């Protein structure tokens, strides 16, 4: 199947990147990674590994996707490396036939968490594979040592490493093609610290920053088009006391960890070397009973909500709720959100400003295509009524 070739190509590249010494030794012995990891990866370790490893992998796989599969592969090979470096061709093949039964699942999972594998590493190799898919160049590399590998056309939508979208109600799976959404914005990102402007409104400094030119207009348009194609659902909220609308708009929800990580990387890069970087990374405004506990930023929430406001629609004053990952989310259990992130996808409308309120004053933030507004959850804000356009 076409997805297998892509998975093995990524496995080969990650081995070379993270375990170069082992990669070179295996290459010198004429051993290709596909000779033993194909069954590991394509069954997500269910074929021959102990149940404790399989259970832990699948627990994380359902949350993180293929990133955990590759990370565990690297952990297994790192564990085996000391022995394999002393072996020749036939010894290596025999070793890996017996290897799964010797594995301590808990130890492998623990070690895998120390491997600095990011989704951007995987996505890089996905893009490389797909760029060369038409020529068959990369298939020749993956097929080294496997005589029966043949080149077949690669369907981007069938690849097991494609990211996915989910609707909020039916959670129907929709494959996302790699395209403009994962390209880096060509313009320089401009950082606008809003904390000083908010000081007279909120009475103390809060973390709030506006980043301009984070996304290109093409990226924004593509995301809007996909949402329009799959349809928005009503997202109205009513005040129970008055039975009046508190929010009246439509919403489209996507779960896309690759896109979220790409945006997160852009944000971190834009703030690198500034005081804002340290604040974002540590969230000092979060209070806990343990004063010695240090918080560390890890990602954006992969659930991205696209809100669509037409003329006359709004979102009255509110604070955003904290999101906490539950006990069923594997290694990420207990992660909690600390900041709200607004990504503005268009600007050709009137009204619709994001407004911060406090002490009888306010600060209006005018949406600009490709800009991202980041602020603490506990800041009171509202989406002003759209008076023209959408």
C-alpha cells in the first residue's frame, strides 16, 4: 500500500537524524530499516511486542497519532544500539527477530519521552517524500535491500501520516492535504506588546500580545474555503437569566495537531529572545499550591475552532475557560491551557473588533488578516457586533 512506502521513508530519515551512528553501521552491513520495522510500524506494535508496550503505545497513539509510533521506534532502536553495533549482517537480522520478546514496555515508553522528536521533523520528511513521489526517486531509496518493492502512485489522502479534521458533532474524519496551511509566512512577523495599553484598563500588567503577519492571506483563505466546503454549525449561546443571545455565530471545528504545532513554532520563533518569550513559556500568572512547581509551554491545543460572524452577530463579554487534559489522554494527562489564542483569517468587514474591558474603560483590537492575538484567559473580552460584511 502506498502509505507503507511513506512510513518507511520517514522511519529511515528519522533513524539517520536521531541515531546517526546506528544508521551508518546498519548501512555498512547492508541492513535497511524496512527489514525489521515494517511489521512494527504498520501494526502499531501489536504483532510481536509485549502487551504492556502495546497498551501504552495505543493509549498515546489515539491522542498524538503517528508521532508516538516513530518516537517509540527510536526508543527501541536506541535500546538495541549497543548490541547491534557489535554485530554483522546475519546477527543483526536474527537479533531483531528475537528482540520484541525481550522488551520492557514501561522502560521503552519512559525513554521515548526523552526523545526530542517534533511533528515538524515528521512533516519535513512527509513533504520530501511527496515532492519526489512522482519520479519514484525516494522509493528506490526505501526499496534498497527489498527486491520486491515497486513504485506505485501515492495518494496524499490515503497516507497514514496525513493530519485529520473532525466536526464537533459527528467527529467524522476528513483527510487534510498538505498545502499552504503549513507554509511559513514570508513576511517578517511584527510583535506588538499590549500589556502597557491594558494597564489602565485592568489595573495591573497582564500577558497580551498581538503578532502580525504570522499567516499569509493564502493560508487564511485556504482555511476559510475548507471550512465553507464542509459547513459551519450553529454555535449560539443564550443567557439563561434573560433568554437572550450571549453569542450568535456559526462554528467549524478541526482537530489538526500538525497545524497547531506549526503555528506554535511560528509564535515561539517570533517571541524568541524577548521578555514575552519567557512569560509565555512559564505562565507566571498561574497560581498553584506548590510554589516550587514550574510551568512549561508545550503546544497549542490541536482543537481549532473557526467562528464565523455575519452582519449583526457578536459574542458578549466573557472570560475563556481553562482546558485540562483528562486521565484518558496518556502522557499528556494534566496539561492545562493558560492563554487564549485568536487567529484572524480576514479583515474586510466593519465592526467585529475584539474588545478588552475593565474599570469602565476598553481597548479595541481590530482584526487583521494573518494576525494572532494571545492573552490570559482571565481577561474580560468580547467580540463586537459585525455591522457590515462577515
